[in-house]
């Protein structure tokens, strides 16, 4: 069982930056692939970014590529999402997700993930 807790959300002006963190419980964090998803008001939850268990592989949605960076610190059981040049359309609740995975495997679909955090709100004002 893995418990995930996101933090770092908030209100920022367009063009600004935020860094989201997702802290995971458990001793086997380094064997979990991690992902970030988001859900804007009135919209379905969508994929943002993902990383493999050791961080060697990453993947981004086209809408955030070049602006967001996913990383992880397995020694601290934490995955990060650095978000730069934020736009109003990035406004959403951001969720991190985890699933056990072989090294190098990476997942971009919601159904692939077993564990989810409670989400953190990101609001970008124009």
C-alpha cells in the first residue's frame, strides 16, 4: 500500500512558476512508476507527465512539454513537477499517482495507476 500526499499548489500569475511535490509512504518507492494528472473545472482528468521508477524515462503531454519538468528523489520518496511559464489553462487540481513497475516502464493512462493522492489546487491568473 502506498499513500501519496501532494503539496506546493497555489495561486500564481501567468508566466510564473510553481513546484509541486508528492511525498510517498513506504519503503519501495524506487520500484514505482509515477505520474501527474490534472483536472480542470468541468473537464475530465488528463495526463500531464510521468516518470519511470528510477527516473530514467520521462514523458509529457504536448500541452506542457517544454514548460513542465518531472523529477524524483527516491532517497526522499518524493516526485516533483516543476511548472514554468504557467498559463491560465493550467489551472486545475493536480494529482500524483503511483504503480509498481519494472525499471524503465512508463505510463500515461489513468487506469494504469493503482494509487492516487488527494490533489493540490493550482490557479493561474491572467
